C-alpha cells in the first residue's frame, strides 16, 4: 500500500460527529493511509483533530438552519465560497475519496469532491439523517448508517457507529460485574457540555434519598455547571464524584451499572459497545427529534428505558431507583442486551469501504 494515499475526512461541530470520524481515521491510519481533515475553527474538531496528530483545514462558514433571513443569505454565500475553497484543497491533496460524517463542512466538501470526480462516502450517525447527509446521499457512492434506516437506496450499508477502540474492547458485562456486591453504581452524562435539566433532577434525587438508599454516583456535569453542582452536593453533605468532563470514558462505562444520559448517537453507540444499560432522557428540542429515534432503537433492543424530560423529576427518578428495574440482575440482562446491539467493528468496516475506492484510483 502506497504511503502517499490520502483520504479527506469531513466532520465537525460536535463530538457526536468528530469522535466517530476519529475512530475511522485511526482505522485508515492502520492501513497506511494519510488522513486530512476538513472542518471549521468554531467546532470541537479545532481542538480534537490537532490533538490526534491530524492536519486540520478550516472552512469559513456557518450553518443555515434556524438563522434569521439576512444571516442565512450570508451563510449561503459563505457556503458557496467554501465549495471553492474545498475544491482547491481536494485538487492539492488528491484524495482517493472524501468521507462525510456530519457537520457543516461536509456539505461544501462533498459537493466539491463530486464536481472534481472524487468518490464521496458518507456515514450518518443518527436514526434520523441530518440535513447535510440527506443532501449528500444524492451524490454519495456509498451511504453508511449507524442505524437500520433508509438512506441512499441500494447504496446504503448498515454498519453501526464507529466508537473508540478502548470502549469497544471492554470486557463483557458478566465479566465486569462478576464480583460486584457494593452499592448500585450510577453514571450521569449530559454530553461534553453537560445537561442542566439532568443535573438538577439527579441532584434533587440524591438530596431526597436517605444516605443508606443512595447509589454510588459519578456525575459528569459539563464545564458550565461543575462549580454549582459540586457546591450543591457539598452543601447537602453528599459525597459523590462530580467533574466537568470525563476524559476516560472507557473506565467510566466499565465502572457503571447504569447510565442516566441524553440519547445522542455517539452516546448510544458507546453504551451498546460497552454493554451498559441506560435511562435515556432525549433532548426534547433536538433537530428532527433524532435523539428520541436513537433512544427508541436502544430501548426496543431491551437495553434501557426512556423518560421524557417533561416528566423527569426527583420523584420519578427515586421511584425508578427503588424499582426492580434498578436491581443488578435486571440491569445485567439489559447490559447484555445492549452489547448484542453493538457493531463494534464499525470503524474497520467503514475503513474497508473507503479502501475499495483506493483500489479504483
């Protein structure tokens, strides 16, 4: 395999797009492929991609959904300029394919690749396809999906969502839980930015429960809420592990008996790969209500439960924690169901589909 073969990865905005793309990039690197990244300076990719040792090329553009009319005109103009910028980059790098994994940069990059005759491959993480991928599906050679959804017709391949290798390689649930006899272990996640409604309900629940009834808690608060949440626990005399952001998610999933969280595509994929059951509180205003669709797939597989944010409160959570659903035997069954849903080789499968285009070039 020639060392100068190149793929242009296009993903950005949130961790839900960037972390799966990093997993695919790692799999491509193992195949001696040079990966360049197309994104924006405003997204999380501006921090994560250089940290992974990958070259990042930033477009100057903004999204066009939900903006006022004047800004939308400006954003569309910037998008057109971004197509030209992308064409220049693709002409320079000469990738054998471009991979769109969501975020604003994927649109101009994918269109530029099509105009230059470079194969476009997309991967949709959510159970409801996002705007950019719905558009790119019309021109993509292959449409890889994280859920069994219709996207791209006969060009669709359901592969699951790529997750970080250290999560995919965790021991099976029964092995991890074999010696557990301590209090129930609850992991709370609201995404990398935290989720204040979840923070507030969990805090109120732990204040409501007696000391003997409280599970052991590991709480990711989000950076904006860390100090307030930590102080509230301290004022209530409740000992918990509360931090802004959990760096080692593999360790967190391995530790947990159950997770309380949103239902972003990355989170749900990691729950399945790790084999951890969850109480899912979908973001109520997510675009196209995609978090509910993600959560429903997980729940239909027997791996967890959904509670709508509108009815999620301390009384409801206390009742759930005291129910049979929260005993270890029941949770282990759900954990094993979660693991059965996983497609832990998704990153390698995606990389292999990319390599099919290398053989054409």
